[in-house]
C-alpha cells in the first residue's frame, strides 16, 4: 500500500492515505443476529425476570469469564451499581476509583449513595495504581473499583492483595474488557463482583446492556433483588415461572430494599448471544492487528503505542498512542503536538479521537457536589473532597491525556477493521511523523498555546 509523491501531508492538500469509506462500522451485523432477533419476535416474549434469551446469555457469558453467576442488566452502569450494592456498599461509604475512566465508573458509586474517592493511575497502562490505594483509605472506605482501561487488565494481583489486607471489597469495572485476562484468568469475577457493558462500541455489543458477574451466591441474590425493584425475588424462583409466561410468577413480591428496574430485555440478549459466538475469533484478529500496529509505531522516535504488560492481556477496545515532543525533537508542548497529530491523522483518513480530555474529578458533577441534585453528603471522618477532587492531584492521568491520541473511534473501533485498514494506519502515521517538523511549524501558526 506504499505510495510515492511529494513530501506534503493531506492536511496541506495531498490525497489522504485512506478514503473515508475504508472503515467498517461496529457492531458488525450478520444473518446470525437477524435470526436471533427474529427468534425473539416469533416467540413473542420480550422481557421478564427469567426470560429465556436472558437466561441463556447469562449462562453463556458466565462460562466465558469463568464466573459462577451472571445477571443481565439494562446497561453497564447499572451492572456496576448492582455489584456495589450486592457487595455491601452503603450510603455514606467511600469507594476508591481511578482518576482516568469513563464517568460511569464514579457515577455508579453515586447511584448507591456512596462517595467516589479518586487515585492516580499507572504510567503506561492508564489503570488504577495499586500503590495509591492505602493512602486513600479512611474509616469510611468500603471498596475499591479498578477499571480495566481500554480493554487492558488492571494489576489485579496487586490490587486484590492490598484490598484484602485493608479489608476492602473489590468490584471490577470491566466495561471495556470482555475476554481480557490477568494471568490465565479472565477479568470481571476476580474480585467480589464485576460489571461489563454491552453498549454499541464495546467489543461485545448489543446496542445497550450490561452484565453483572460474581462467584458469590449471596452477592448474586442481592444483585438480582436490586435489578428487580429491591423485591424478594430469589434466583430459585425461576422454577415457578413458565417459559411461555415469564412475567407471571407464582407469588406476590415485596420490596425489601431500594432497587430499580435494571433488567435487560430479550432482543438485547439474543443479539449479544450471536455476537458472543464470534467474539473469540474477532478478539484474536484484533490482537494480531494491534500487535502489528504497535510494532510499526514503536519504531518511531517519541511514539509509544500500547505495549504488552507481563501477565496482563488486552483486548484493545481502545488503542491509545502516547506522543513525546522532546524525544520526537519538536519544540511543542504535549497538548499542541497532540492536537496537531489529531488534525493531521484525521486528514489522512484515520478515525482518531481524544475520548477523554481531563481527569474525572474535573467534571462539573464532582466540582459542584450539589446535594440538591443527589450528590451524597460527606460523612465525618471521611475524605476531604475539596482536596481529593482537585484535578492537579493526578499528574499521571493529566500527562496521559495531554500527550496521547486514540486511534480508531467509537463507531469504527479496531476490532471491526481488517488488516488492510491497519496497514493504512501504519502508512499514514509514518507519513505524518516523518513530516512532524513541518507539522510543528504549522501548529505554531495555527493552534493556540495551552493555558
């Protein structure tokens, strides 16, 4: 796919490496998904606490991640809230979360009335730094929620060791990490509970949806109650429901705790089942393409692609590339080099995004902490949130976001692309990086300096 020509970039008028229609949208819909949805419609059962497609998906995904129990929810955030509530996190408790993630991570903590307390991330992986846990603990700390960022397994060995020593629960945010592993074990149910997402961009996609997992029967029972209005609905009650009438149980139900309607529906379950059958082969291809891309980009001075971490695999839900202006020999601050690369790579036809722009505590919900809008009150002896929610306390998170771009996008993630597209990314990145001096000069003229 090599091309010859002048030394200009597409940003300066040259033809782009990749035409705009080169990418494949995600999720990929085949006849398998169409048959699955038709099966639901023909059956005429769309929902229920023990509906057949949901139960089948729960059994299949539990096997996939090596968990004893799995429950379908209506989104990944509700799966996390179910995990926190089932594990015993209560109003006023504190939960340690990373300063880099999607906002759903700390919002799930707020949903159960608890307080998210931020810690910084590891350099390189972007996952929660295990060494930061102990300093964040107060008498109110109940749990830690590691996030398997971009599909890369967090250091669960170290996190579990520290959590157990401090008597903390561990609820994994595995929203992006279907099939990632720590050692030989898949993530999600390594701690006390975990939650996955089925949102459209995820490697296992069903439009929306979530999957709660655990190896603890009591946690599974509590999570099932939470997703069913807090009712006294036991997993064993499935025997009292007819398959053809999954909305009609054999007894009246009573709500014993605060809960909600967090259940998923039959069409999302059927779609996810069809996607799950192809997930191992798609993940393997994605990993091969990521390795090829990383080998090429690692040869460029000042470029650091996602590199393997011993004992921790990645399914490359997102592919974040770090850029070092000093090593690259260009006189730009990190954010200007980042923004210039964003513009130049997009001009070459690449899908390239920032995804997140600041540490999570910089977001308005944490800066305002508006009790009138549902933000829990801090309890006596807990974390000083004015200090903890200062974004300046998280230099590694800030450096990661200021000095990197994400290749591929929510609509066109790496897992959807073939090797030809990946070859185009290699060529385009090499082309732009070869002309980084000219790009830096353009950035000096056209891009504002960071404040």
